C-alpha cells in the first residue's frame, strides 16, 4: 500500500475513533511489528540529528517549572519507561491521577494517553509539560528558557531551520525520539519466525490460552497487543476515562488498551496502578473484573486453573525485548 494512502487511512481512523464503541473491530492476529508501517509526519523518517535532539530533551529537567523533573522521571528506561508507582508524582510534589504507561512501540499507536485525548505523539509530548499536575511548565516560558541554551538554539536551527526553538518543533523532536523505542525481537517474535525453542512450554501454553480460552486477544491483538480502542474492564474508582473526552457517557470508565510488549518491566498495572504484578492482573480478569457497573461485555469470569494463570504470565514474559537508551550528557 502506498504511503500516501496509508496516511489517509490512518487519519480517517483517528477521526472516527471517538464515535465508535469499544467492540467494533474484530481482532488482528498476533504478529511482529513492521517498521515500514510506521506513519511519520509528512511521510518522512526522522533524521538522527532530530532523534538525538529529542533524546536530550526527554532527559532534561529544564522542561519542568522548577527544573526537578524530565520526561524520563515518569518514563524511566530502567523501569520499563514507567516509574514503578501506582500513580506518578508531579514536579510540584502532588500525585498525578493515573499510572504512567510505558512508551514501547508508540509509533504504531492511533491515540495517546489512557483516555486517548491526544491524536499524535507530537501532541502527547507537549501535554505533560504544561499540565499543572505534572511538569507545570507553561510553553510560553519554556521556549525562551531553551532558546537561551546555546546547544538548543544551534541544534533546533540545524534540524528545523529558521523556525528554530518553537512549541511545534519541541513536540516534533521528543516524538521523534519516542518513535525509536521499538521492541520487536522478543522470544515470542523469534518463535513466530520459526525458532520453536525460543519460548518455554509454559509460555506456549499461555499463548494458546491468550488466543483462545482466556480471550485476551480480543483486546490485546496485532503486533503490539492492543486494539487501540477503549474498554471498561471493571476497575473500581471514579475516573471516567474516555467518556468526558468525547462527551459520551456510554464511554465513561473506558480506558485505552495498553500494549503488552515488555509488560513485565512496567509494574504496577491498570490506569490507576491498582494491580501490583502480572499474576494479580490475570487473577483480576479471571474473576471477571471488580466493578460490574457498565463493564464491557467481553469481560467475564474465565475459570482458569492455577496452572493456566501461571502459563499466561509466562507468555507475557516471552514478550520481553528491552530497549536500552544511553542517557545523554545534558547541555
């Protein structure tokens, strides 16, 4: 398929996604991500200089008001690009309302954040910077702060030309780095490629359960184990998730299906961090969720045995292919 047509289809999906219920799409077979399927802005891959700039910005605490936090504070490469907390702590010391999701393979995402409020990585990259509960840094103050640093002034100009340090280019640079966080060679991928010894017998049994009895694939499908849609899976609490974003109460308490690649690295789990480990997550689904009010029809008791629970956890462990990032020397 030509890149232009793929780009058009991508944006059509983004346009209609808020109007769709959580159960419209049938699931795609599990597979390995194909970098050729990444939709780059303007259909042009990022230069290494742009990626390097984005990586430096990602780790720079100048992006928070009091210079105490960077993007990597809540999305720590050493913690699966999460932070190990139920809900994160903002730059001003307050609790953020949701768990910090991992960043693996976001290049293929359609919508960003737990509630899908951002339609691109560029938009997502800027959101937490300005958010009062997070980095708390007005972009009107951040742009001159960065422009006063010779490295940023020179590098932004080198990468983006006369537009230099700007809000748009800041988002583009961070998103360029985030698109390089690709995990595609886990034992699962090696198994699919023909190496039948890449996964343990327990993981193979877990994969079969994932696709059949447990029904996990109905939401966690495709190359990145996400349907890019929103579901009410029965987590307790008052967070309304997607509903207020699209002004549709039928989507209250629905949240984006997270991808599962490297999922063993980013505990705790769920949008509120309420499940401490993957075994706990599987047991949550095994009992059919906790809050039954408005719960998705796909969520029902699974009647898994203890061995089957362990096998599902083993399969998710076979999705491990860490992405190692060299922390830059900050200007």
